[in-house]
């Protein structure tokens, strides 16, 4: 089916999900929307996130997307149900990989690095209840980290300071599995690993989301038909998004401005 797959996040963290999806599904076209006008989602209230998520999904549906990926743990936690009820296309949501992490731990201790909003959500509480039985879970909020990765860059001193603050309790907890519970965090996975024991396993959900997207497309009979095209749009200033994308993605991409 010749129509793009829509992927959205509050900013550019979801590019990690986009990269995994493009690698797994080269015969698909993608439309990525960065809602940078309202970054960070992690500090927004649930009512706003639910309404904004529904609105973004409706816009992507109107743009002709055949499926939608919520490439943001915070938006998933607050708005996944509202988004699914708003659009008549398959929706793949992203959430911290507690289930695979619980299966991986050898010592019965895992940690989740995520935004404050994600960790405080009922959806996260359900994940722990369903998959964290018999396992000690350290939920480590990381306020400001996603924004610092975008604004200052993964290698910046500011990001290093925040990682020292947030990863140290995880290193001291004895956890042997750490979940990167925000799509921005894979950009600093190397720095996180450097602050942990060499035996610690990092779990990122990008590949898992790409596999689930492939299954959903096949089940709906709408796979393929594209040519690997990519459109990038943002609710924020295109020049600023272009600069950040070049730093994270490794090349400059044209950015459309969607004013809504």
C-alpha cells in the first residue's frame, strides 16, 4: 500500500525508532513529526498530552498515513488509548521494555531510566504489576535529560552532569539490566554504559517497535509499496530542528513547518 507510516515524538528522540524502522522496512515511506513547539512532553500534564496526542494523530491521518507509531514513552503513557480511538489506522505504541528486562536479569534487579511523567503513569504501574513480579525495579526519573540531549548535544557537559546525577543511583543499586525508557536516551547509550558495570545489559525498545510495526503491517495487509522516502516535519522552528537533526542523525534533512 503506497502511503507513509507516521511516527511522532515531542522532539527528536523518536529518530532512534525511525532509524530502526527504516532499517527493518526499507520498502516503506515514513513521515516523522517532531512536536518541538511543546517539548518537553515529560513535564506536561496528562490532560494536555491526551488532547495533543489525539490532535497530532488526526493530522497524520489526514496527511494520508496508513499506520502510526507513537515514538514517545510519555505520549504512550498518557494518550495511547485516546489516539487509538481517534484514528482508523493501526497504532503501534512504545513503552519501557520492562517485560524483556525482567526476563534478562540474572540478579533480580533492574532499573528504568525515563521521564518523570512516564514513571508516574498508571500504564507504567501496570507494566510493573504484570511483568515485574519477583524482580526489584528501580524507577529512576531523569528530568531535563531529553531536553539537554537535543539542546546541548549528546556529548555536552550538561548531558554529562545529568548522567552523573541519574545513572549513579542505578550503578549503586546492583541492577544488571537497565531499560532506556525514553527514545532520546539511545543517543547517549555509550555514556550511560560507561557509568555502569561492564556486565550491565542496556535494553532499548527501537528494534522491538520496528518488529511490532512489521507484524502490524503484515496483519493488516498494508505492507510495502513505498520507496524509502522520508519526510520530516515539526511544529517548531525548522532551522533549529534541522540543526539538531544534523547533529543526531548524522546528515541534514529538509524540515517542513506544520503550524498547529
